[in-house]
């Protein structure tokens, strides 16, 4: 399948739908909700990790790569999901977390027990470097009671694998083959641009260490090898690399088809525009100019270099975009649609994160204990140790915690928002009046998403067109032009709560309004965009 006219829906399995009533979402729950996803019109469902795991990092700490965690169901349930989804022309994408394993994985246990074959599966050193874990604190922990240290770029229970060891790669390729043999047609590779560590590791000048292990040329070699030895043989498989931070230059290398690495990549630069001095655990309004600059640079750069972006505003690691970029108290519906159009009409493959199609919001938990995420708790401790008081620390947590997007999907107005019959593993949010039931009855966001998904299949200029920035200085308009053969599409998104009047290029004056979140548009040379308005003008 070419992936250019497809839309992918992300399900956070723990929080989607709990069929067996134990408070945790499960595979049977996803099966039950397939008709809902079919109605939305998506082509593929990406599931966050569903493998056996101590759940220190919600499944990104895997203890067995080729099984299903009983909290989610059985392998038979998974096969049923693949089959039933397939009947609805929906494919399944799985999360491949191949940079690290849980310290409860048998490889790590054997290594700890002294087996040197398995010790070489990990990155062990006598002298640790000064690198920091992405979840805070040191990136090295003592390896059992030895004098060695093992590297963990994430939690101390997530040990980085030594990709330089061919035996490790062989084992990981078996994992990929195992799942594709079950009919999995999508693979999302977690933090795949950090798998290539140097043989000799050096202290980092920036203390964090990210330049020492990110986007190393050898990472491209490993990904290409994995492509050749596993999924590359089946052209219908779609792959996406998650790149915690990467460059446009590397983005092109990862995704240009002739490189035979990946179909597309996620990058996060546009979601760091509300970090003060590059630090996530701060609170500040987002910087629109920075956002626009990043979106244009990636849109144009990847278009010119024949690379391919995964397009998204939300995922399980991010607070809800509505809370970050929209004056949602006044413009929730309109803003949700504007955000959606800004990526669905763009060049790349759009991802819908569960709940955004009904305009869900951050939960605003009042107590620290309500948050479950390991990163959140580490961050709280660090903020307090830096001298912040509880209230200030909580304000930052409320704005930045990854749990903001992980709260249970709000299906209806019954107890626990119809997610489960018992207390959910993570509380539902504050705004439980936003539900699927209500949205389908009287809302307009869901139908707007349906239309956008449909348009991508109908108009090649959306799926195939190139990208040129359309800049309107001194406004908060994020605009771009897409072109394909004799078709053109002008997309204008007003990121402000004020109306803005702009000049429409003559070429589009007789065009057709393909989509807008405000009714009855007549095109005039001077066009006034209302607050948070989006408009796509098509001409041929
Ligand atoms: O995330 C990788 C990553 O670098 C970030 O998105 C990270 O979660 C964020 O910067 C923390 O502030 C992936 C997964 O999406 C995430 O859920 C996992 O925790 C992480 O890898 C480790 O596997």
C-alpha cells in the first residue's frame, strides 16, 4: 500500500476501552470499537506496546518481545484483532521498542547472572559518561553488584541494547519477522535514531549527551540492514521511525525511498515551542513564530529532499494540543478543527491520537498521586529539589505531564466515562462532558475529521502534492500551498483569537473552498479569517 493517502489512528491500549472490566483497556476492547474507527475512516491503527512488561514505562519496558501481556489479552485475541480489522480494511501497526529492554527481560537477567554472551547484549562500561537519562538523573546505573555500569537512556529499568553486536540485531530482526508473520502491516520504531552508539563513548559537552548518540551514521546502516532483512521484503508494510530529535538532513536520509530505510518519521521540534530555554519542565505560552518556522522548514525541506513526514499534534507523550495552541475555553470545536486541517491537508501521513477527534482536553489532575507516569514523578522530584514549591511544581506537571493524553477515552456519560465498569488505572479527566456519544449526536469535530480523511483519498494534491510556505508576515497565519500536476491547494490556518484580513493570490480567487471550519465562505481578494479559522482553497 502506498501510505500517502492513508490516515493512521493511534490507540493507547491501556486507555481505549476496557472490555473485561479490570480497569485497564484491552485487545477485546479495541475489537469492540472497530466499527467506530471504521466510521471515522482511518486505514491503520497504531497500538502502543502490548507485550509482557513490568509497566514501569507503560509497556516501553518490554520483558518479552514475542508475546502479549495478559493485561491486554492473549495471542488469540491479537490474531482476532488483525483479522477483524482487516475485514474492515484497517491494518494494525505495532510499536517496536528495539533500543532497550526491561531489566526483567531474560537477556538482562542472564547477563546479570554472569553469562558473557548476554552481557555483550548491553552497553556496559567501567567508567560511565556524564550523560543524562531522558527521564532525569544519570543515564548509567550499577550493573548488579559488579563494578560495571549499564547504559539506560530512559528509565533505570530500561537497559539500552548493544546494536553493534550482530547477535543482538539477529534477535531483534526475528522479533520484527514474528509480528509481520501474524499480518501486522505497520511498524513504529521507538527512538530508532539513537540505536547507534559509538564503540568508545565520550563525555558530552552539553551534559545531556544527546549529540553523542543521536543520528549517528551507523544508525542509518542498522536501519537499512533491518529493512533489507525484515520488512523491506513486503512492500505493503508501512514503517515510521520515532526520532526524539533529529535534523531535516537526517530525516531525508531516513525516508527517501532509494535509501531503503523507513517510510516516514516523527519529529518533535514543533512540540518544543513551549519549552523555556529548551527545558520541557517549564511553563510558558508557545512561540508562534518558532512553530511556523519549524513547520515550514520541515514541510519544505522534506518535500525538496523527497523525504516523508508523519504529521501529528498529539500522541501519548504529549499534553493535548488543544490545551497548548488554542484558546479552547472559547474556541474548542473550531480550534480542534483548525489543528486537524493544518496537518491533514499537509504533505505527509496524518496521525489521529485517540480522543482528538472528539476534542478531548488535559485532565488537570489536582493531586500528584493521580499521575502515574514515571517521567512525571521524576520531574516533580527534580523541580522540588531545585527549590520550587508544591503548587508551582504542580502547575508545571499539569501543563506538561505525559499522562495528559493517557487518560481513558471518554465514550459516554456513564460512570468512568463508559471506559470501564471498574476504577480505571488512570483517572478520567476533568472535562468528562466531552464524550464520543455526545460528539456523534451533536458535535461537529468528528464529522470534520471524517471529511478530511476522505479528502486525502479524493485529491491527489493532498496526498501527493509538494509543499511551499505561504507566509503572511505580522499575523498568526500558518499557510502553505500544495501543488500536483495542474492542481493547487492553498491552506490558511489562523492560530490567533483575532480575525485577520489577508490578500488571496489571484490564482485562487476562482477556486473552490474544499473545506473550512466556518460556513458560507465567498472568496474575495481581501479575505477575513475569523479566529482559529482554517480554510483550504482548491484550484485546477
Ligand atoms: O519516547 C521517546 C522520547 O524521547 C520522548 O517522546 C519522551 O517520551 C519525551 O521526550 C519525554 O519527555 C518514546 C515513547 O514514545 C515513550 O512513551 C517512551 O517512554 C520512550 O520512547 C522510551 O521507550
